[in-house]
């Protein structure tokens, strides 16, 4: 299955609103699931980091005890935070937190997309996207006459 891109799926074809309307529900459900999965992955990583921290805490405490060295809780805490395994999982948590935040915003965006489709539909019905009914020379002449009236014949 190909990877879906939320930036492409968010685009609305204003001349194909019926199809956009029909696809909106499926798009929202898909991106809601992706948001939930990203948040679940983050929570799983947080849990793994806490477990690893406890394991590292015990490991470093035993190392200090076996060396008959005096130690404090701050020394053990520093050793845990300096451990490469802890740094790795902490960076993974940061990356997953970023992905979860993005997916939460994407989900919200697709929820709001429904309203944007409705607004475009109203604009289409009111003729906002209709083509002008007179030619190019007539438009230029009307603009020229309108500017003359506003500027009072001045240039400048």
C-alpha cells in the first residue's frame, strides 16, 4: 500500500465538491486512526523509557555498591541519564512526541475540512467562481473610465 500524504489529501478541488464531500468521511477516519496510532506509540515509548530508567537505576546502584564506593542518588541519576541506552530512548520519545503532535493537528485539520467544503459550496452557489460576462476590451475601458473618475484626470 502506498503512503498517503496529508498535505495532498487536504487539497480541495473546488470544481469537484461532490466527490470531495463523499471522500471527506473516509479521509477523516483514516487520519484520526493515524493520530491515535501516533499517540499510542508515544505512550508505549514513555512506558519503555520509564522501565529502562528503573532497570538502569538498579544496574548503576549495583555497580556503585560492588565497587564499595560512596554514592548519592544524584550520582546514580547522572549515570542513568548519561547511559547511551537512555539517551537513545529519550530521543525516540522526542521524535514520537513530534509525530503525535503533528498527527493531532492533521486530525483537527481534516475535521475542519468539512466546513471548508461547505463554505466552498456556498461560494459556488452564489456565483463567486463564475466567469465574467463581457470581453477583455470592455473591462479595460471600464477600468480606464473608473480610474479617470477617481483620479480626476491626474497621473501619478
